[in-house]
């Protein structure tokens, strides 16, 4: 368990931060950008939760906890630290897939792309989805440069799909989706 007794340390005043293994890197390091964007996605999900009914709120709470696990995974280089490392597991990815399949079975197939909107919850879920996609791009780039837990990238990929399907689910199972009409306003 983490214990925070002091919020500021002054350790980052020179433009560096510590990773989970104790090594120091620049604050603009790709790894820091990746887990920082995961944190941003988590905050966006927190906004969606303000508009969610109980079952959706509970699912999003689990996802927020997973995103802290993912941040811990990404901030600790493989083999670093000497203590057990917290990593995203295949079971966390499988849970997202199962939830996607369950929700998607209740939705009509799409004949158009969906514009972000509909209900307040759906709009916030779309925002979270786009932040997750940005995190996914950063993690994919980091994975090209360094060894990462492959489940981390899979988790982000499924999460963006999950948030898309969940946005449709909270839009009255797609009835309140705002559909793209190509060229409608030329």
C-alpha cells in the first residue's frame, strides 16, 4: 500500500522525476508522458462518473483502479526495483472484453460513425475514450523503444473500445447516439 505523508518533495524542481524503480528521468520522457496521459484518462472517467447510474459507476470505478495499476506498470521499467512489480494482467483485459460483448449484444449495429454527445455521461465517456487513444499511441511508441508488459497496450486498446460501447449503452442503448451525416452541412 502507498503511504503519502508529504505531498511536495521538491525532487522535480529541476525538471526530472523518479520512476518506480528509483531511476530519474526528464519530466518530458516518453514513459512519463505515457503514464501521465493514463492519469489524464482516469480524470476524464471521473467526470463521466458524475453522470453515471449505479451499475455504470461501479464499472467505471473498477476501470479507474485498473488505470492506477496501469500507471504503476508503466512507471516501473521491466526488471527494475528488485521488489514485486505491479503489472496489468490478461484477466483485466479479458474482463473488459467480456463487458464489451455483454453491452454490445444489446445495441443495434451502426450504419454511421457516432459523434461525441447524446447524454452528459456519454459525452464525457467519448472524451475519456479520446484521451485513452492518445495514451495508447504513446504506449505503442514507448513499446517500440523499450520492453513493456504487452498487456498494458492491450488494456488501453480494449478500454477505448469499452468506453465507446459504454457511451452507446448510456445513450439509451444507442437511441440517443448522435450520428455523423457525411456532407450534411456543405
